[in-house]
C-alpha cells in the first residue's frame, strides 16, 4: 500500500496528481520517492510509525507538519533542505506557486532496530531514553552528501545494492544521532514538570478565558506555586512557556472561527483576547504564516458582510503557511 497519499484538501481546492513513484527497501531502511509534477496544491500525508527524514531532491516546496494545537507548522524548502519529524506527525507537501520545476521528495524511514543499535553505540543508552529534536527546513552539508548518494542509487536502472544502501542508512543514522539528538535524561524529563492534574487545571483555565489578558500570577496560584517556579514547571511539562502555550490556544481557536466564516476579523480578535485587530493580525501571521483574511480564503469561505464569489471566481490556490510556527511542533511550537 502506498504510504504517501492525498490528505483532505481545504474546501475549494483541486486535487492535482502526485506520483508516489518508487519504494526501495534494504536492511534497516525504507526509501520512498514522491513527485508532484502538476501546478500547485498537491497535498501529501503519511502514516508511518517510525521517525522519518524528508529531503527535497528537486524543486521548491512548502512542507507543513500538524502540531499538537491543531495548527500547521510551515516551512519553504529548496532542493537539499530536509525535515526530521516523528512518524506520528502528519506531513503535507505542495509545490511552490509560480515555479515550473516538479518537486521530488525522498523520505527515508530508519528502522527502530537500526536506531536502537546506533543510539546504544554512540550515546550508550537505550532507544527509549533517547529522542531526536524535530527539524523543519534545515540544511546540512554532511547529510546532503549522504542523501545525494542514496538518491543517485535509487535512480539507477538496476536495483541498488542492498549492502550499499544499508551502509548509507547506518551513516545517516549515526549522523542524525550525533547531531540532532536531544540532550538530558528523556526518561526522567516528563516527571519534572507540573503534575498532570495541575497542568490540566491550568490549561482548562486558559481555554475558558481566552479573551482575558494573560495573568501569570493567577495561573501560578491555581498550581499553588510562585510565578517563577510555575513558569519553569509548566515549560518542563509542555515544552513551551505559559504565554506561548496560551498564544497557541488562541490561534487554534482563531483558526477555527475563521474557518467557519461567520465572524468578522474584529470579532475573532476580541474573542481570543486581542483588542487591536492589527495586533491580532500580526500575531496570527507570525504564528501561522499568513494573514487572517488569507487563511479564511484558503478555507474556501466568504468574508462576512460581502457577497460570496462563485466558485469559478474564487481564488483556487492555498496560501502558503496555513501552518503554525509552533513551535512544530508543543515542544517544537513557538
């Protein structure tokens, strides 16, 4: 079965052809090649359990990852750029508007057995106590050399040598562990933040009062801590500060309201705690990568108070960056 498939597209968009192309396997690694060769707005997702490495072999693409708050983290990738994300994070890809070069993307999935052996050899700990940091749209010359070699091997007429591919997979695995592993004791990290019941109490309060000014002292009092210790404990538990978490909650609610197309921008801004529409628009753009108006258009809905255009006259392409800057992802989300 093809692991790369069309995701649910925003209303009003077309499905363009995405060729999932080649799938190659060798000990410890699986390589998928996908090509988008028609216009824009071909959206892809994947459903694999392991950590995946995405690399743009050709073209320019907007790649987006779904974050815990329900928003999308977006980056523009050029040939040679890569992303390293958890296999449980939905990914979608589309060709950059205004370009004629097809996008060719390579996904490398490293097996848990290979990663476990690499982590044990390099950092002397079990895989369960090791984690990679999420990477969205970076460039790494060493990794690019390895990926180039792997890409060339996939394009040969004859089947690539399994031993050669396995050796490249081992080299890629070692480089990723050395350069992109998180430091610290992963096993104990989840026990150093707020207790789950206190964390839920604070988050519920944030959700209930999205339209109120941020009050660190009040949230700290709910947790029974000083503002200083509350901030540290909250960040250890969620990966982001209380203010950043609240902003993500606000932007998630704003995105939902904008998608319904029943509220003006001012109404949405007020509902999520912004008295100034311009300030709200600035934060929304910084978080999602596009303006509230563009986000609404990308959702396929009319602007309240205006006559909706017929489908034939409605903008047909998605605005890049209906994704979030989370800070990919709550720990990656900022």
